């Protein structure tokens, strides 16, 4: 079984942990959403149930940028903005 450490999914998970530790308000909202790795979105997307992210795009981001992108996606749901 391949190691998740160093993978794109691990990078996304690390950003989620950072939200849990440093931004509990956003983390509470994030925990209600799933996540999916897909090439069907160019960057990030959300359908109200899952945050979708493109693994190739995610590789280019810093940890802080990923956290910011997750918060941005959560904001779409929170503000009921498609």
C-alpha cells in the first residue's frame, strides 16, 4: 500500500488539521463537508456537500494557500453562494 505521507491527499489533510488547530470556527463548518480529489475541476469547487480539488493544482500551493482555499469554499456554502 503506497504511503499517504507526501501525497497530495496528505497535503490537503494537513491543511484541514491546521484549520482544526488554528481556526476552530471554520473547522466546525469544514467537518460537515467531505472532500474529493478530481481532475473535473481546474482548481477547487464545492457542491454543498464536498470540496473538490484538482491534485495537480494543489501541488503548486503552499499550506497557507490551501487553508485559504478551503475557507473560501466553505464561505460559498455559508453564504449560500453557488
